[in-house]
């Protein structure tokens, strides 16, 4: 393709970077959280308008580094949506100080750029660079509350686990280059299809790259950073990193393994099935004992990653469609849950679950919205979370992964307990104090958008399944 085609394809990334630089310069003169947020939101909307309208699976771009396929476009749309909601939540998050708001939105837009690049990357080196860019920006955003020891501790643990997993993945990529002589995924796929690959070497490459991607998706055993990072980060950033990087992690998993490395290691589904079962089980069991809602939602997100991995394990068309739908539904549910946590913490100044007692009597709207998002995470019909679980469980049964489907169903029952416990606190317990603060308009707008998404995707899933079907490989 011509240089014009290349530039047109990355116009969303160029747009975001231009706005990010503009925000950084304007922050020297303007320290208004709402104004900076409005500019950042305009950047996301403009970048969305610049997306290629029709995914094209033809020739690669930038020397085959990027692929203009519908799969990448699907994840770009998801990531821009997540970034936009995170910006709206940030505009109403009281813990963010206005003196550093320009740097905050600059970093958030750069994280979005990294996600867009990773979504379309068709080369192992490009995947590594974009994921590392996303990781570095995420470490800084988690530590953004500089005077909060928990923020610094969470960021340090995030960084240490990230450095370890990045090193492991990079070693796998270097082995891949040594064996295949290229890092281009389509070229590697052709070599694998020819059968001229040593099975042991191929298995080592697969495990090393898989380990690095497990960190991005917060899968066991690379999940231990998540609770501290989620709890210590600004809650708006917790919402962002719980949805954005996880979606991109699964995008890379699908592109590398399902689309290109599927023939490298015949028994890989067994390994990933064990990871899925351990991930959902450990996440749900530990979540039961949590007293801080951000830590509880962190372990919940680990368990949700285990459910999503079921669609990846199955590897069929229906499994992939179920995974893509679940990623979309999860983004809506988790952004909504953390957005409600921001809305509530602005009022009660606490993230302790016990302090949610009697919230319905004091502040019924956030209590109702949080209940809907928690019920959706639990997989209660007719919400989006139920449809997502139904699709991945049905795909597992259809592909004869009965043990995996049963493990998912049992874990869903376990998870319902700790979700219902929060609802019980809000609706059945007596309030500890009457505290009410004026609700932020941007957060309310964000919550209405994701609430509508959860309800519509649950009641009318066919509206989204066509989009998802056209986006899979």
C-alpha cells in the first residue's frame, strides 16, 4: 500500500498524539479539570471519526507491522470507548488535583495510542513495543496520586510483575526470531503450517509468550499485581486498566495463537484450560473475604478473565464470538461498577464495603446502578453479563470441554455470593451516617451510557452479534 494509505490508517493515533501534546501545552495556562477533560474527550471522539470505516484484510501496512483487518478495528472501537468513559469518570473524580491534570490526560491519551497500535499489530516486535508502551504509561498512571503510599506501592508491584513478564515474553520473541528468522506473524504461520518446526522449541516459544500475555490479562499465576494496583490507583484509572489493557491482552492472544500459532503445539488448549479454571477459582474464592470494594472488584476482574479465557480455549468460531462479546460486555460492566465506586466515594469518602450500608436510603441512584452492574457481573439475566457467560459456556459444551463449562458454572454461583453481599449492605442494612454530595454530571453521563449498553446488550444481543461475527478471524 502507498504511504497515503499507511498514514490514513494511523490517523486516529496521530490525532490522539496531537491532542495529547496540545493538552500538555495548554496545561501551562489552564488548570481546569473540566476544560482539560473536554479537550481529551474531543480527542477520543475525533479519533473515532478517523477510524477506517471498513476493515480490510488485504496487504499489511508499514512493512507488514500493522494489519488493517476487521478484528483490529473491533478492538480499536472498544478501546476508544473505554478511554472516553474513563475520561468522563476522571472529570468528576475529586481525588485528582487540578495542578497535574494536563499530565494526567496526556498520559491517558498515550495509553489509548498504545492500545490502538497493539490491536492492529501483526508483528511480534510491534506487539512488544506497543504493549510495553501501554505498560509504562499504566505504571505512571497507577502511581499518579504521588502523596498516597498505597498508590506508590500498587505501582511498584505492578512495575515489578510487569518487568518480569515482559522479560519472559521478550525472551520467547527472541527465540521465535532465532528459529523462524522473522517476527512477521503471517510468515511464521506459513512456516508452522509447513511442519518444519521442532515441537520442543515451538512449545517453549508458546509458553514464554503466553506468560507475558497472562500478565496483561491478569491470569493466574501472573495476577498478583492486580489487587494492590487496583486499590492504590486513582479509581478512574482502576476502571481504565481493568478494561483496556485486559481487552488488548486478549486481542493479542487471539491474533498470535488462534490465528497464527494454532498448529505450533497441538495440546495447548489443555494448558490454557487449567489456567482458566485456576484463574476463575482463585479470583472468586479470594474475593469473598475482601472488605475493600476496589480489591473485591480486582479479584472479580481476575475471575472474569478466567471466564473469558474459556472462549479462547475452545478456539472454535462460536468460542471466539463468545469471547469477543464477553470482552465488550465486561468493559461495560466493569467501567460501570468502578464509575459507581467513584460516584459513591465522592460522597462517603470511603471504599470500605461496610460503609455502603444503607446507601439506598441516602443515595438511591448510585446504589441502583451499582446493583445492576454487580448483577450483570454475576451473570444474572437479562443483562449483558448473562449473555456473555451463556455464549462462552455454550461454546465449551459444544466443543466437548464439559469440565471447563462446569467449572465456569460453579464459579459463577460462588461469585454471586460476594456480589449479592454488597447489594445486601446497600439495601437491607441501616445507614451509618447521612452523607450526600452533589453528583458529578460527567460521571452520571458515563454511567447512563454504560447502563444503557448493559441493558441493551443483554435484552437485544443480536444488535451486537452481527458486528462481532464480522470482526472475528
